[in-house]
C-alpha cells in the first residue's frame, strides 16, 4: 500500500514538473507582448480573456518569421524626420495565396505556399498604391511619375491589360515632387475606384485632383469632375462592398488656400447622392483637409470622417437623403466631437495629426493619431502631445472614447483582413523619444471584448521601421521593413518583405 502511495506521489510530481515547464515556456514566449502591459492592466483585462481551452492555435503560439524577401538597397529613414518618405506598398490576394509588394518602380508578386516569386515587373514611376480586384483576377497598381498611370495587370502573369494616364487630366512636371500621383485604389465587387492628384508650388501652392471608376480590367467608366479638376486635394476614397456608395473628400492640406473640406457620396454611376462641408478649425487653421481619415462600412450604411486637425464625424447614410441635407451623428460645437484637440504648451499650439479611421464593427470605430505638430509654423514642438501615435476606439452610438492604446511610434494605417476580424498596425519611428523598441507589427482581434490590451494577439518586433502591412483572414501578416538611421549615425534594420505567422 505504501509503495503504491509513493508511486502515485512520484507520478504527481512528474506531471506537475512537466506542466510547470509548459507554463514557463508559455510565459517565456510572451516576449512579444508590449512592455507597457503592466500588472494592473493584466488584472483589469483578466475577466475578458478567453478560456485557453477554447482559443485557436495562432492565439496560443508566438509569431514566427515564415519567410523574408530582400527588396534591395534603400536610403535609410531619418529618425528625426516625422513623416516617412517611403511609399512601399503591400497587398494580399483575396484568397491569401499570393502577396504583391511594390518598392520604387519594382512590382513583385509572390506565391505564399511555395515561397517563390511568381513574376516581377518594372513600372515607369514609383509605385504609390496597389490592390487586387475583388475576385483576384487583376492587380491594380498606381504610380507617381510624369504620366501618373494606373495599371490593370493580369494577377497570375503580370501582363499589362490596360493603363490610364492621369497626367492628361492633372497636368505634370519634370520635378518628381510635382508629378501626378495615384493616392488611393479601392476595390468593390465589380469596380475599382481611384483618387489621384498632384500639387505644385510657384508663388503659392496649387492643387489638382480627380476621382475615377474603372472596371477591374482597367476600362474607364467615369471620372469626376468630367471636364475639369478639383482645385483641391483628394487623398482618399472608399466604397461599400457592392460599390453603390462611394465616398471621397476634397480639402486643402497645405493650410494656405482658406478653403473648407467637403465630403461627397456618389453612386456607382458617379451621380451625387449627398455632400457635407467641414469648415476650417479656426483660429488654429485657415483650411480643412482629410488625409486618410475616411471610411465606409461594408454595407454602406455608416461613414466616418476624421480631419487632419483631429475632428471626427459619423454619418448615417439613410439620413443624408439629398445633397447638403443631414448632419453628423456626433455634431457638436464643443471639443467632445474631437478625437484630439489643439493644446497650448509653452506659447505654442500643438496637436496630433489625424492619420486614419476605420469602422471596425457596428458599434466601434477606430481612429489613429500621428506625430505631434504645431499649428503655427515654423515653431518647434516643445513637447509630445499626450495622444500622439495612439489607437483610439470610440463608441459608434455616442462618439465617446472607449479606450486608447499607445503605439509609441508613427503608424502608417489600420489594415483589416478581408473578413474584418483581424487588423494589423505597422509601427515605425518614434521621433519624440527615439525609442526603436516600438518598431514592428501589432496584430489585434476585433472580435475580442475589452480594450486594446485585451484585443492584442501578438506583436513581432523589427529593427527597422515598418512602412506598410497587410493581413489575411488566416492571420498571416505581410509587412515591409525599411532601414533607419539613428541620431548617432548608425543604421538599423533591413529593406525587406517579411511574412509573419
């Protein structure tokens, strides 16, 4: 009897030792969790964490580098300069089986399962955006160049099907800065919508923009305006999945033309459905503009707008029945309608730039803030804005902030998987403190309850800055890393495409 008890005790100790090792290994693998998750945060979020027995493998394991692809030489980013000069792009095919990456004028499509290049192509200018058509048959690529072309390519071979010269509409220049550029391409069920424009500076700034609808094969359906340009910038365009509600905005990012921003909704034929004007936020600015802060829900019922100066708006499409009718669901003359607001610090007015906005769910809208800037140039920034480089979640019904998540470095955008479950934030340089430890990709599950810490699945750290990223429905991430020049002159990181799982 005693021998049996001893044997049972030994077996129990062996099992306990093995389980302890598993727990230790799991804790060791959590090195990719952000260091700002304190014990207090863990305690607050414990109730919202899923039962370990019911979560899927990608939530249990640490991320790993599935593959990397060298993208060639690149001028290192300067840690002291805020906005990135890199325009590298990356996009998954709808089925997640291939990924396209554009760097400089080089376009490459890679087979994910075989880890091999399917084809490469050199365009005439620097690639500024790219996206696969909704069914995956075509790859649409835009460039900044003398011609400012939008290309429709066979996604499997790279063969050029059609191209369209926006320079014929927008004009052009021998100066690369002032050449036409395809700012944004978005795909709907049977169409592709494009925002293109250019700027120049003589005695003052000049702006010219157009929006276009193409068939996926590159056949032009219409352009707005039909016979002239908007004398403003159109930096973003978005559409419902069926392509029947297309939203874009005009504005003045130069803050010199003393103009309002205008949000337009048009149907699939280009006919105006409604519009809404947003005045300049005086006395801090003389113009209003929207950078990438414009998003339409998948079904087209909700539209959010986020101005560069930090104001947020939500529109219910059904209430915007005629051009000029209706107002923002969060309409208010008070600061409560803002994600952030300009603040006076040491006789300077600082604010954090409105980078990006995304309708994450029926009841949640995400806003991304950028670096700290001053309202009056050329003042220096005396200190960082308390909400710079942060992800902010707002309740769609009230507009109130639900939670904030500090990223520590500039983020290029909020990128969702096709099924709208996962999203990735590519985090780059921290110009305020120079902290390189924040570099990497941050992966969130929008279906998890709780705040940003609860929704965070994992992070993958990089030495260089992450300029762009995409995520598939199986939670595979493709991201472009760019080398970074530190304040002491050292260079860290590589120019590469990384595939992380």
